[in-house]
C-alpha cells in the first residue's frame, strides 16, 4: 500500500531531514500515487538543502541530479510546458558533466 509507505517515509524524513535517499523514496511514492504537488514540494526542499551545502561535495551533486530527474518525471506526468521540462533536464545534464569532469580529474591524479 503506497499510502502506508508514504506515511512511514514522512515519519522517517522528520527524524532524518538530511537523508536524500528517504526524500527520493517518498517522492517516488508520491509520483506513483499521482500526488505531484506533494512530490514537487519535497524535491524543492531537497534542492534548497543541496544548494546550501558545499558545491564541491560530489554526494550533493549526485543528489541534485537525482532530484532534477524526478522533477522532470513529474513535469512529464503533469503534461507541463515542454520548455520547463527541457530546462530541468539540461540542468541535470550540466551537473552530470560536472561530476564526470571531476571524476575524470581524480582518475588522472591516481594515474600519476
């Protein structure tokens, strides 16, 4: 039962508000339930938390990409404006490129 699972995740989120996995899981539940506004609210909160953290933290970059992809999924399910959907996907792509470039730089240092 998705509603029961959502209630469980809501309680867990209150206890661990910085846990991105819990946030992602509850967003997925809300999407399955068609509760897109609730899902967007959690994603927007996640993105605010992520933006307050250090830009050099790869974990937050990965979390931001995940949140943006889920936001794009919501926009697609809602039938929202294609421009809005494209903007979110492009931002996710830019972040993925940043992660790849940072990871590639680390690999170069390891080879030396």
